[in-house]
């Protein structure tokens, strides 16, 4: 049998050019970048001030009409480390959504899941698969994967909430589907029905049907979150207690792809430095305080939003009681056995203070 051989007799640079011409790349020139000793996130720690984003959201309310095509009046919190992409971290979408008086955002659905954390306003509801869910400050409302949802403001004042989505991750997995509802408003079949069936207790109506791929509870009202935070802090003490919004049927995260959490810092609380794999986006609900991220000091007030990248060292501190809502990509990492966390002994040295734009 004849053996066919090919010999490449060229210099090194020419060889690399020959590889590129055939859509090949050497590993040996980039193995350190591809396999760093620990995560090297492109997401950078960042903070957006409420006064700044609210003023621009109001202006968007004057300039932009919510209608089919655009569908939503949303300002994405775009992390400067992500090369112009409209993402808050490499895996999480964070944004401000503004709905003016008597406005409606039309019904649609998509495979990226979303949570809405209400920051300001009254008299709005979001209909999720026929169930109209009230939205009041501090409430969390879910619009899970492929659930029809439309938002309505029947009040006289504008409404602002934080949108958290797994859109960067679902987009990276090339799994995004989107569909408009045939009508601007989907039919309403219930009002706060998920709370009646699944909220606030362990007794459930029988024969509700099989398990859903997400929490059947769609609204987590602030009053219950506040009570749970107060009771947990009283029982366990500070410096901070953290609660996760869960699926009441199985205790897993309310949205399978990202966690939603609420943290309460006790007055004078200062958490130990902590690092974890995966990013988090925080929304300040109450109180003034400071978070130190990799030696950089971020001062925050109600309505401010900030992001902590993967494996960054994070400490929270506050002179007064403070509540921080957050989302993180931890459930994906845990499901794939990629999650790690560590607590450090010594507080970080503060070497810089973040100056918001
Ligand atoms: Fe949507």
C-alpha cells in the first residue's frame, strides 16, 4: 500500500500564516489566556446611580412610544468591560423599564426568563399566562421561559422596575426564541391567582396539575419578604441575612437559570470578604451603604444598581439597616458543578473609590 505524506517546509511565521489560512490556530500561543489559573472576567465592577438613570428613563418616556415593534421602553445597564454589548455581566441582563401613566407594553413571550423587581410606582400589573399580578415597590414578579407577558399602568404616575434576564447566557447557547401574542393584551383569567394557590404557606390546593419548569408562584410581595427578613435577622443576627426566592414546590430557585435574592444588612453590619464564581447584579432597595469590590469602594443609595464580576472579592457594609436585591448566575454554575466560593479572613484594603458617571 502506498503511503502518502505531506511535508510543510516553511519558517515559523509563515507556518502560522499557513494555519490561519486554513482556519486553524495554535494552542501553544494562547493556552494561558484560555486556561488561566483562576477566572479572569471581562465584566468589570460598576455602579449606576438612580438619579442618573431615572432622569434618562423619564426623558425616554417623553421621546419613545411603547408599541408593537419596540414593545418595551428599556434602558439596559451596559457593562463597560463587555465591548459595547447591552449586558450588565457576561451572563446577566440588567435594565430599567419605564411605563408611563395609562401605558401598556404589548403581550409577547421569549425563551430567556425574566424577573421584575419593582422600584417605584403603583397601579401597575403584569399579566403572566393569564394571571394578572400586581406590582408594588419591593415586589418580585416572574415572567418565566416562554410565558406570555404584558405590562399595564392604569395609574397616574410612571412606573419603574428593574428587569433581570438570563439573556446573555441563553443567547450564548443560541437558544433564543421570541413570539408576539396575536393580541396586544392577552386574556386575563385570574388575578394574583398564583399567590392564592402557592403563596405564603405549605398547604396547597390538590389536583393542580403536573410540575412546571419554573416556580408556579409568580408574585412575591414585599410585605412577606420584609417579614421574613426581619424574622431571620432577629433569629440569626447580623451582619447580614440573605434569602432566596424559591419555587414553593421544590425549594429550587424561582427561575431555574438565575437566582433572585434579598439581603438585609443590620445597622453597622460589615460582611466578611467573600468571593464566588459567577456574577451578581444588585439593586439597592433601602438604605445607604458601601460595597468594596477588589479594593474599590462603591457607595450606594436607594435605586442604585451595581455589578460584581466572577471571583471578585466583595464586602458589604452599612451604618443603617439596608436591603439589597440581587440576581446571580449561581444556579447554572451549581447544576454544572462549576460553582466555587471562598471567605477571606482579612478585610480588603481600599485602594480606590468608584466615581459614577
Ligand atoms: Fe418580554
